C-alpha cells in the first residue's frame, strides 16, 4: 500500500522528498506520477499531479499481484462504486479505481511483472 500525494509539480516535490527526507530510489517517473523510495525500500510515496487516464485521483495505491480480475469482480459484487474501470494502461499496469465507503478513492493495481513473480 502506497500513499499517493497530490502535488502541483513533480520536480519541486521530488526535490523535497529526496533532498530533505532522504528518499533516493525512483523506480519510475512518468512525468505525472513518480514513485520515490528509501534505499531499503521500506518507505515509499507516490507524487501525483493529475492521473493520466482516470477522471479522479486516488489517495492510495494497493498492489495486489495477479488477482486483479478477482478484486474487480469482488468490488462489483459488494456494490462498491468503480470510478475507473479495469484497464490495462500503456505504462504496463492493469488497474481500476474503487471508492471506499468513506469516499476515499483507491487505485487497485497489478504490475505486468506481478504474474511472473
């Protein structure tokens, strides 16, 4: 589970989180979203300016491995609002956004290499 922080400028925010807080590993930066991690990988955060394909931004991302279809079906079965449908994105993830009963939007995501590992 990773917190998605809404920021107006990835580069400016990145400087704070890297230079001041000491996050140093950047597994990816797509321009509108960047993932920053501590050297040991135990602390991480995602900086998001505006989601590339979803009409809303998510507050957290939950990485679930290769069970993405089952998670999508379960969310629908439970009657949770799907705010971004199950989609294979151009940057190599399969994901959907669901609204929790408290209103929080959650990015449920599986990376293309999750099924291999």
